[in-house]
C-alpha cells in the first residue's frame, strides 16, 4: 500500500497478505506475458531471482539486463532468446529495442529500472497489484531521484485474492 516492491531485506514475504487467489487466477500475469516481445530487467531483480535459485525465468524473450556487473550474465543462465547486458542511460537501450522491431517491452523490475524509464517518459502502461499492507521500507515502485510528474488514466481495476487489488493505468496523451 505504500508503494514498496520489496522490504528492506529484499524479501517479498509481504505478498502473503494478499490471501489465496481462486485456483488458476494469476492476476492476468500469464496473459500479460503473451503480449510481451522484449524485457528489460535490473541487476537487483535478477540477483534476487538468482539467489532464490530461479535463474532468469524468461529466457524465451529477448532480454536487456541493466547492470555494471558482467558476471551476472553467466549467473542468469542461457536460453533460446538473447540476454545482453547494458549500462548507462536507458535511452539508447530503448532505441535499440525499437530498432529491433519490438513493440511491447516489459519492465520486469525493479524500482530503479522502472523509475529511470518513467523519468525518460518511456512508460505507457503500469500494471500493479497492491497488497493490503504497508511495508515501511525497501525499494519503491519508481525508485529514482527527482522524478518528474507523469499523469496516467485508470484503465482496469479488479480484486485479486482475498484483499489485494490489480490496477492498470495508461499514460495520459502527451
Ligand atoms: N514486488 C514485485 O513484483 C517485484 C518485482 C521486481 C523486483 N522486485 C524486487 O525489487 C528489488 C530490486 O529492485 P531495485 O530497485 O532495488 O533494483 P533493480 O531496479 O532491479 O536493479 C537496480 C540495480 O541495477 C543496476 N543498474 C540500475 N540502473 C543502471 C544503469 N543505468 N546502468 C547500469 N546498471 C544499472 C545497479 O546494479 P549494479 O551496479 O550492481 O549492476 C542497480 O543497483 C528486489 O528485492 C526484487 O525482488 C519486486
């Protein structure tokens, strides 16, 4: 409820407060993934996945890893689609993804990457699930200094699990 996407120890245990979903209800995640043709992920998010023994679960999608650490690529493993590392401004990364013909890019986390993309005005849609708890500390959904105000319009709103809400906002016309 306070915009945190992990707690101060990088734990996602607070998601348990959402309560059980109906069987097979993943909040539309599988359907969303089917609409995606490229992914950008931050080092913090990938490290969290690697620590949990998951590696990179989306090797079927061309992925741009934003990190200063070359060794992280090897830790993520390999799959059918390319996984490349980039660093510095995300603007040339978006230009490269566009030039490759990708239309719908998923910002898979974390808050630092989402914040930088929003600061560049490269976020067209925000799909967020709000758990019924204030976490208090930890990375924020858009975690960047000096973020300019960006206006969105509500496109969808539904209940998820016992007490959570799933919202979809689309960028207001520029
Ligand atoms: N609740 C959810 O649905 C959800 C979703 C995704 C993630 N998460 C959680 O969010 C946390 C991670 O979020 P976060 O905001 O801390 O990290 P993040 O956005 O995943 O990654 C930030 C890191 O990426 C690297 N980086 C960022 N911008 C860069 C740039 N322009 N050039 C080069 N490297 C750059 C830096 O690491 P290096 O310099 O070390 O490479 C930076 O510390 C994890 O706990 C994860 O589990 C939660």
